[in-house]
């Protein structure tokens, strides 16, 4: 596979989708619907999903596309596939808190090998480049022209003064109990897959997740973090988090820079 093309197409699709999402976000009124699992969805989710799905199928017709917003795709089973969350952090979007992202990843043999995370309201763009290295592109963004590219890597974490990032919308007692095992210098609150990227860029050290997630929530951020030298492990046994699982449901997990001593 031509990974240069993958990186270019991912970038084009998330930037185009991000523009559509921000058009809705900046509108004073938009309808919020509930899906069958009672999670919220908006026209922004659906518009972004159409753009990304159509683009991936056009450029890579041989590779299945798994996307949150198309329930039929959840029955697909393949060793290589794209997995998409067109608007991760819909609750943040609805509350106008800005921490929502567009996410696309390529998974092969259980590993997210390429990924892109775009936070349009925050103007932050993280991805794996054609060489599989983690980068952040500096704002402001254009589909037709690359901006300044900065290679990123995880911090040399100090286990006596960790920066821990946790969810804005899904913080719970179990998460707090786990965090209390560590010597924390700072607790950073962030939404969506940005949490992976904050570790990838060295802005945080540890992200524990003891709540339900799906593979489309995590794959893109996982790919970026892995490329930056970080790890994503199952909380129960510290084994690597894998993809292509039944129903695409994740177990609880811990994401961290590689030299954090996990408890």
C-alpha cells in the first residue's frame, strides 16, 4: 500500500469534514437526536461521516470501512480495515466546549498502523506521516497546502511528578482511584481522542480509561501515540490493546508514555 497516499487522503478528508462540522458548530441552532444506545448524534456527525466514507471508498475500494455512524458496517470482519469516528466527543460539541475530533485510522492485523486526529475548534492536527512517524501540523490548515510539520514524541516522564489526562465527560470513581496510585503533578481535563495526542506530543504522561469505548473512539489516537513512542495497554493484564474485536468494543485501557511505571 502507498502510505503517502493514505496520509494525504486522511488529511484531506478530516480537513474537509472539519469545515462542515464547524459550520454546524457555529450555527446557533442544530438538532440533537438520540441513537439506539441513547448517545447523541447531530447533523455534523452525519455530514462528516458521508464525506469520509465516500472518500475512503473512492480511493481504497478494496479496504472495508468501519464507521460509528453506519451500523451495518459494524458486522464487517476483516484483517485490514479503515475505522472512522467522524465526530468523536459529540457531547463536547453539543456543549460547545471545543474538545471534539475527527478520527480516521488504518488497522492491519490488530494494530492501528496509520491514524489522524483533527480538532477543528482547537485548530490542532495530529497524524502519522507516510513513514509512520507521529507529527503535528501547525495551524492554519489548507487542503491544498501543507503547513509547518513538527515531529512529536512522548515525554521522558518523571514518575514522581506525572501529568495525568482524564475525560471531561466520563470521569468516575474508578478512574480517580487509579490515578491516586500515582504521584501526580497535574491533572489535565480533555475530551475525545485528544487525550492520546497530548501524551504523544509530550504534554501529558498518562491516560487511564475505565469506561466504555469503541475501537473507532481510540484507533486513530492510538496510532499517533504508538508512532510517538507511547503505549496503549489493557488495564486488566497490561497486554497491548488490539483491534478487530467482536462488536469493536474495547476493554478498559491505560495509555501512557513508554517510561511511565504502571501500577
